[in-house]
C-alpha cells in the first residue's frame, strides 16, 4: 500500500461531516488458524466489525457515520428508510438515530410469513431503540418503495425535515466508508 496516498485519502475524508458511532477503530483482525489449516491455504483472517459497539456491532456503523452526519448537516430531524424485517442495517440505524436524537420511521418488508406476525430479532431491537416500525403486507421491493415514499410525504406534511438514505445520494458516502475500511485493512495487513 502506498502510505502517502493513504494519508491523502485520510486527509480528504477528515474534511467530510462525520458523527462518531463506532467505539472501536480500527476493528481487529482475528486469525482463523483452524480454517486456514483445513483449507490447506495461506493464513486467513476475519475483520471484526461486529465489535464496533453500536447495537451489537456490524459494518453498517461505518456508513452511518457519514450518512447521518449528512442528514444532520441538512437539518433533518426525521429519518425514513427500510429494508427486510431482520435487516442489520435497520437495527444499526435505529440505535444510531436513538443516540443522535433523530426520529426514525422504518418501513420493513417481510421475507417469511412469520415476519407479519411477531417482533423478534432485529425487528424487536429496532422497536426497543425507539424506531417507529411498520411492516408492509407485501413481500416485494416495489411495494416497499411505494410505502417508503408515502411515509416520507406523511412526515413532511407533519412538518418534519425528512432525510431518506439511499434516496438522498448517500451511496457515495457509503462507498467512502468502505474505502476507508479497505485502507484500514491494508494498513493492518502490513503490520
């Protein structure tokens, strides 16, 4: 890895709005000696983004640090987004919004029939974090997009300043978060 370029990347990234959500960076690399041995290959490692600390951790914390900073810079007080009922992204979004004082409306899509009947796993954790959760009856993405659009309009009519990740051009911010993880990983591999 070219350390000079990595430092330039770090400097450019430092100019962007960001909220601190992770309690651990860099996340550690853990050797998987037994798996390496079983596969008869080179040493394998796993990057422990599950240790980021936000709502049981996960790699989504990285991108939320940028997208929610963008939301706050835009003056948002309400986030509307959605995914599948047991989404790790939505679980971490719920915890991040609770931490930052943002109202969160999740429009979730069922994957299995039981998703329509009970709150468990991430669906339960999202609710415990204070998210307003609605599970649509349909299992398809177009129905979910329509329901999210309706929720955004509903909240705007209530006077909320709504931010919708994925719609508000946060994909580039998400990519930057993972590029940062790549630089972090490259540095760790050189150690």
